[in-house]
C-alpha cells in the first residue's frame, strides 16, 4: 500500500520538473531571438539608425541618424493582437545572400492592417502576384507589408494606427501570416528595433 501512496507525489514532481524545463527552454529561445533582433544588423544599417559602437570614434554625427533613432521602439504593430511572430528577422551576410529580410506575423485573410507609424504611402500594388504596401516614414525609413489588399494609394499620407489594408493571400505566407520588413537608407534591418522587441506572445517555430 505504501508504494501506491507514493506514486502520485512522484508523478507530480516529475510533471513540475518537466514544466520548469519547458519554461526554461522557451525563455532561452525568446532571449536568443531578442538578442538576434538587436545584433543581426550590418554596420551600415547601425550607423543609419544612430546606434553607437563600442568605439566612440565610429559614432554617427549626421542629422539623419538622429532623426532615424527617434523611430526606435515607437511603432504600432500592423496587425491585431495577439501578436505571434512565426519567423524572425535573419540578416543575410551580404546584400545578395539568403536570409529573411523581415518578420512573419500570424494573420489570416481579411484581418485589418494599420500603418505602423506616420508616413506617406510610397507603393501600393501587386508584386509577383501578391499585394504589397510600402510606407515612407521619413529619415530614410521605409516599411513594407505583404500580402495585402491596400485601401490606400501611393501618395496618401497616413497616421500610426490608421487602417490601410486587409490581409490577403500569396507569397511564402500563403494564408497564415503577413511578411513585414523595414529598410533604412535602402538596407533591411530588424523590425523588432522599431517595435521595441518581441511582443509578450509565443514565438512559434517555422515549419
């Protein structure tokens, strides 16, 4: 009888250990993704963003860098909560090498899309069979999201949080997500820099 009484507590302890291990693994994955978001950036993009290096002699001094820095951590997520990032930014080693020049955010067709920040629509239309919307936010910063059906046209001025499109289908996201990218002076950088990091949600692995 004594062994029967000990079975439940032992099973409970094993369950708690497995839960703690899973939580630790998830926390480590999120920490690595956050680190990647802020380190997977080339020197040229870092200079454009006004990010100082450890050597102060390399710090940018132009007014453009100061203006761009004002965007960091201030943007609105373009799709409704809960925010689920299913594929993070992966900077290519060279401008023409393979990489993931943006982030994929879970969203289904018909979901509303809002402007992440104030700006002027620089492009709204199809590219290789999928709808793309790009917004020029000034200071060399341009965001783009796809696949979408845009509700605005090129030249329109938009405000942060303003509805600008709905999620459509196409591209590598199919019907599961939108791809969101940011360029600074023509160079792709991690969108996490502008949103202030990874949201309080689950970072799903890419299948």
